[in-house]
C-alpha cells in the first residue's frame, strides 16, 4: 500500500528514507531540486561533492548545474551585503538563511558557503550514463572493467559485425535457416534494427520454443505428392461435388482459380505454398465441411472423401507456415542471445564501452553474483550521502536497480523526482512500470501543488479533461493531481477564451478521410495564426504590453510529416516557421543525397548515383535538365572530373575539404539559400560535420561511405539519435515554432495550437512485444500473444498516448487551441476515452460502445456519439474554466504582421571591405556561362547541350548531315554506335584503360565487359575494336602514334588545377586573333562571341591523354565521340573545324596546352611547342583521318605561363 501524499516543501521535508516527489507540468520541479540542494549545503552542512544529482539528458544536466550554482551564489551575495544593502530574495531562501544563522555565525556560514562554491566544479551532477561512467572509472577494479576504459559514442559498427558473424556461423551453413531468412527477407541489418532495443535489457525474460521445421517440410512434401499424383481425378470429383453444394462457401470463380493454381504448380513441379488461395480454400475440402454445405435434397458422390487430400494439404500448409513463423521467432531469439554474448566477449578484450554498456557494467558489478558487489555498493553509499534523481518517470528496471542496491539498501536518503503523467519515452527503453514499482517501494510521497506556468482559467480548463476518469491514464497508479495557479490572470489581452476546441467535420460530413482532415487541420491552424498576428499588428492583441509575435506561438505535432504540412500552410500565408524535433539528421533526404554523392565519387562511371544527386535537394534539377544530361557529354564529363577531383582531395585532405571544394564548384550552398531552403542547408552542413568527425578516425573513403549508409538505415528504422545527430535549428529568428510533442516536453510557449490531437493510429503490430507480468517484463512474439496480452498492450499504448496528450496540452502559458474531428478510427482516440460519460468505463468497453453505435447507426451515429460527448463536457464545464467550442472553417487570412522588438536596439554597421571573389571553375563551367549568355531564358531549364553529340546539325552542316542522320538501326559500325552522354563516357573509359601497344583482338574480354557494363551488346564489339585500333595507329606527330609510344611516355587522365589572374573573354579574343596561331576561321569567329565573367582563381580539369616522344616533343590529346555523319567522308577538316568552333573546343585545347606547358616549366623540362590533337573517334581511319591538329609554340603560350 502506498503512503499518503503530502505537499512538497523543501524547507521541512525530512532528509531520510526513499522519497517520491511528483512534479506535475509547470510546478517548478527544477526550482524544488535547487531548493533542496541548497538546504543540504546550508542547513545539513553537506559538502557539494557528497550530494549526487542525476538527470537524464546533457541539456538538463547543464541547466541543473547553472541553477544549483546560482542559488549558492545568491545566498552568498545576501550574506556578504550589509543589512541596509541586502538584495531581495524569495521567501524560501530567506527562511533558509534565517534558520542557518540561528545554528552558526554569519562568518562561519560565509566560510562554508565559499568553500562549497569553490568546490562546485567537483559537484556530482551527472546524466545517468555520466554517473555510471564515473563509477566504472573510479572503481574499475571492483567493477572488473579496464582501467583505461574509453567511451564509444556510437557502437553500431561492432553490433553490425556481430550480426554479420551470426549470419556466417548460424545461417550460411544451415540449409533450413538459409531458406528461412531468404523466404522472409531477413538480413543482419534488419534483424539488428528489430532486436537492438532488447540487447541492453538483461532483466527482460523470454522463452524459446523448439521448432522442427524440417519435419513440417517433409509433411508438406508428402501431402503435395499425393495431391499431385491424383490432381486430375480430384478435379473431376470436385466438379461432381460442386453441383450439389453451397455456391457461397465454394464460389465458382474462386474454385476455378484454385484448381488453375494447383495445375500450374503441378506443371512447374513446385508447390507455391504461400499462395493465399491455398490457405483460404483448401481446408474447406474436409469431408465434414462438404457434408455441412450439401444443398437440401442432394447427396455427395461416393468418392467425395478423396477430397480430404486437398483439405489435408491445406492444413499442412497452414501448419508449415505457422512453424515457419515460430522458427523465425526462435532464430531471432538465438540472434539476440548471440549478440549479447558477442558484446560481453568483446568487453573482456576491448576498452571501448557504449552508452548502454555503462549501465550494464555497473548493474552487473552490483549483482549479488559479482565478487565485489557489496564492497562497491558500500563505497558508493559512503561517497554520496544523499541522491536527488530528476526525471525519474523515464527510468527503467536497470537504473532503478542500481539506485536500490547503492542507496535504498544502505539507508541513504534518496529523492526520486518526476511526473508519471509525462512518461512518454517508452520507445527509448523507459519503463513506466519501473516508476510504479518505485512508487510502491517509497517510504514517503510528496507532490508539488502550484503551477507557475499558466493562468488559473487555463489550468482549470485543461484539468477538466483529465478529471472525467478515475484512471485518466488507463494504468493503475497514475492519477491526476489537481494544482493551483500562481497567477489568476492571463498576460494575453484581450483573451478570447483560454482553451479553444475547433471541430473539423462539417454538419453534413460523417467519416472523412484522415488525409483530408490532416490537410484541413493544417490549413485551419495556419488561418487562425495569421488572424492572430494580423490582430496583433493592428494593436488588437498584446502579450505583456507588446504585440503578440510569431515567436510566441507554437504548433505541436506528432510527426515530421504533420509539421511539414503546417509549415507549408504557414508559408503560403507569408508566415515563417521553424521545425523543432529530436530527430536524427540521417533520416532526412539530405543524408540520402550526400550518400549518393559519395557513391558517385567512389564510382564515377556508374551515373545512376549522379542522377539521384542531381534530382535531389542539393542540385534540385528538373526532369528536363536530367534528360538534357543524356545529350550533353561535356556536362557529364565535368561531373566525372569533379568526382575524381573530390575523391583525390578526400584521400589527401579529408572529406570536409572535398565537400567544400565540390560545393564551391557548383555553388550548392548558394542554390539552397536562393531557394530559401535554410532547412536543407542546415542539414547539409550538419551531415558534413558528422562525416568529418568520423573521418578523423582514419576511415577509408569506402568505409566512411558504408558508415553513412548504416547511419541512414538506423535512422529510418527509428533508432534514437545521439545528441550530435539531432536536427539543428535552421534559423535563430523569432519564428512560429513547429514542435513534435515528444520534443516539447520541458518547454513552454505563450500560445499553443494542437491541430492533430484528434487522430489515432492503429495499435502496435510489431513482431515482438514487451508484456509486463508480476514476475517482470517478458519479451513475447506477436504470434504467441494471448487475448489478455493484446488487451494489456492496447491499454498501455493508449496510456502513453494520453500521457503525450497531457504533455502537449500543458505547454501553453496563455491560450491553447486543440482540434477535434471524427473519422473511422475515432474510437481509439484519446478524447474518445476521456470524454465517455462513465468514469469507470475501460478502454475496451468504450471502444465496444462506439462499435455498437456504428453498427446500429453507421458512421453518422458514431460521429454523433463523439460529438455529444464533446458538447456535454464543454456545456457542463465549471465556472472557473474557460472553454469555447468552434465549428466551421476560420476566415482565411494572410499575415500582415511584423516582428516587433522589445528594445529599440540597432545593430552596428561594420565598414564594408572590398572583396575579390576567388572563382573555381572549369571549361564546362565556362560553357555554362556561354550557354546562359546565348539563351538566358533557358538557363533554368537545362544546361548547355552539345549539339553535335545530340545529333543536331549546326553552322551550315544541316543539309549535308540530314541524309546521314537517317541510318538503319541494324548497322553495327562505329558511325552508328549509339550517341549521347552515356555512350560517350563508355568510349572514354575504354580508351582510358586500353593498352595501345596491343591489338584490340587481344583485349576483347575486357572490352566486352566494359560494353556490357554500360548496356551495349556484343554486336558492337567488332566496331569498337576497330575504332580502338584506329586510335592506337592514328598519326599524331613526327609519324608517331600512340601504339609507338612506350607506356612510360603516356599519361592518361592528367588532372590539373591552373591558377589564373585575368582570364577574360577580351584577353582571350585578342590572343586567339594572333595570325601565327593559325586558328581556323570558324574558330576565330566563334571566339568573338566568348562571353563569361572574368575568372580570377582556378581552372581545373582532366586531360584525356598527354604524351611525349624521345626527343621531348609534347602532345595533348582529347577524345571526341561527336557524330558528324554516317561515313568517313563526313569527318573532313572543315567539318571538324565547325565542330571545334560550335562547342568552343579550341578554348578547351588552349586551357589544356597552358596547363601542360606550366607543368613542364615548373619541372624545368625544356620544350619548344605543344601539339594539340583532337581525335574524333567515329572518323578515325588509322592514319590521319578524324584527327584535328593545332600547333602552339612556347613563345605564344608565354603570356599565360
């Protein structure tokens, strides 16, 4: 039996025994803890380092440290001031100091207080994990852990390794297990995500059932063999039987489908045992069932009993599938045991410990079976005279067990502070039953009785909802304690009701689709917020003598999707908002985009990842732009160049430098900012920072990419995020705050909207459930749940939803607006439970009542039942409440509000300094500028298209090419090789890896493999081999070809970064016009149209091939797959000149030549000239055909060196 509950008074509460202090929302829990701590120091004369204070988050720990220290500082300031200058202090501290001064002199009290403050850095104020970490560090010998233990913030990798080991050891060599995991799509990752939450729960009980799946498979094989052997006869018999039996039970169409499936399986000689027709219909062929369905006056044929073979097959299929499910459950428990054992074994040899390990190790060390458990418990009790445990409603059996063995058993005072009505973190492993057990064990119960957050009418209005039931939170032991208000009046004026309820359904609308209701709720909420802000802007709504602002308003939602809906609705009305949630950044779309980007860097030839990145939020390209990439080889090669550059930077300088370089090249951050996408930009930066932190552990690029994929998978599977992975705020502005209900705990806002509290989800259907029994918590497979278990689980789930509702409603300081609605699942909603008339009615009885009403009067009757309950509550509300019922849509409004500042401060304006933009670009980047200048209206739709590559005729070649473009699809020569970016990249890769000293016929296997990887069949092999041989034999200079040069004289894919000071169109045009350069007239004409921003910075790129002969002659080579025609005669010098001009390849050639010349100069390598050769691959003939030539003397290049 629990002791009676008394009001908590930190001044008089006895410092003895185990004390449970219930702190309802807004009642000053932190103030109470700080007051008790101050009393222990001043009156009980305890050193600060002997008082243990434990809470459950780092943020709460930091807040507590600040509050506790400030109370001691406040007391010292008062003591040190003369009587006529003493500052004003609260009544508690005044009474405390008065009593302390009655016990000792002021000088001694000051001395003790100063000593306490000087030692405050040694105060034992920890999270539960920090407390356990200190125990393991200070008492490593007694805990049997390494003395140099290290904390590992993310133990995912070692768990995954253990999971993969289980697969190798237990699955790979067991045919039955292998079939099982394959048939049920089980993987190490999926099972780890499913069972992970149970790994750190040593007190969780479970029993394994042995399943002989092999025996069930034999039974099924025998049953199918009998049906297979007599299927034709069985079908004939059934046709005779079917004429005399009930056609509803044995519907003709279903029976036709059934026998068709059986015959198909017989033809395939393989039973499709998972065919739902078999489970549904075969068991009905039992003779007794057939007899029960015979039509009046009819009889079954004599051999109808043979149909029992079909019934038996159905029964065996059902039994086999049930055995499979049981075998899966057994395998998962084996998996859980294996992981636990693997973790325990690792801890014996490794120093690293995860957060869960800290509690497990301390609990194990305090276990009676541990050699030093008594000694450890005594040392803990001697170190800390008293313990204050904050947020105790979020405890679990492991944590409570630690405090039991260290404080309760040794008689040390223990104060457990929390609010069971706010226990909402079961998904993190919190166990409300551990709190309830502690409540039963406690010697004294106290409660905080006054609310300092909200005004009286709002408190009483909220209380009304939870006073309708004897068990408002379903579970016994969690009641509702009424509290008084510290202030009578609201600070929001004029207040048009403290609590507003808006009904979403129209008068003639019964059950609406949930999505319709969600959309309506978001729109109504946005309209009401806009209207409030408009009133405030006109001076009609003030909070504490200033207009209400956007930052005063919070919208509480259950999920991110709901938050996004509200955010979009607000944005449509000109209201900016910010989404606050304790959610992993790795679950966001930006994480998937970054993972795809890294995949592209690691394998640039696989462009599927690139297309995902381009279509993602990072680039935001449209479908038209992605399609254009198929026709733009230059753009694709630029991306590949950027990927290779980023990978090289990653390997040399780390992931952060690589991401900065890549982002600057494509102005990713500028694009996100211009789209006002602060959320994505914040996520992007956070992900990069986390990658950089992990990269510092000397991970290889492949390993870091794998780590990122694991983080994304775990986040998507609901794994709780560590503090550094939680989404950051995208803005510090005073915006409307959209907050998940879970994240809102501990926070408060003047005005609160709860637009989705009318909703209700189906009860949990996970494969495993934790059932609370008298003997402890038991892990039970969903297959083994009894009706009693299912009822208890539904009660617990509704109880947690009710506690979450309480948290949400009690965040409001001045006004609360909640939305009500009816839909098909409303009977499971929290308000359906709270508002039902009988205070004794259980969840099951209430749901049954709604179901009966729906059966009798359809959806309209169920809706009216819910509506009646709402109206009865509001109409009968006591006078000290202030609730209004609103029905229908609010007036639509767009916000006219402005952000007001309480103080008229003006920011200092710094002197603007001149800044020169250092640009990092490439030839393709310059082409983008040219394309934009030529067609600015198309810049947003697609990048510059390589017209020749796209098969488009240009510059007078249209007529000569038009006939050549109409070619037969069944011609497999190099002229007809597919065009476009994909094909061009394939040809470039073939040339990059081709051994020019050997004929293509000796390299056919590698060539065919590359073609196949890009999706080109063997029909192209001959044509490509001819092209490669022609490339190897094409004359370059001095009668030499690539085949003549040894490998050490050839450098494929030479990358460069070229510093330039004044790379401007005007300077280039003057240079190209020099007569001695002998640039073709068409290229000279094209150069006159160069138009891009002057580059001061860097030009980078990759040169397809750079080579040098024995005499020091240098050649720069670039491969072009441009289509100029379907025959050799199309690749004339004039045609190639036109192509070089049309795509400004002459500019690319000049950049390459300057890059090579500058490199040679830096190496002190003498050279006189650089020859440039562009190989038009489709026009090569093995001699000089298809080769565009340009010679640049050193003197001509000197200007750029």
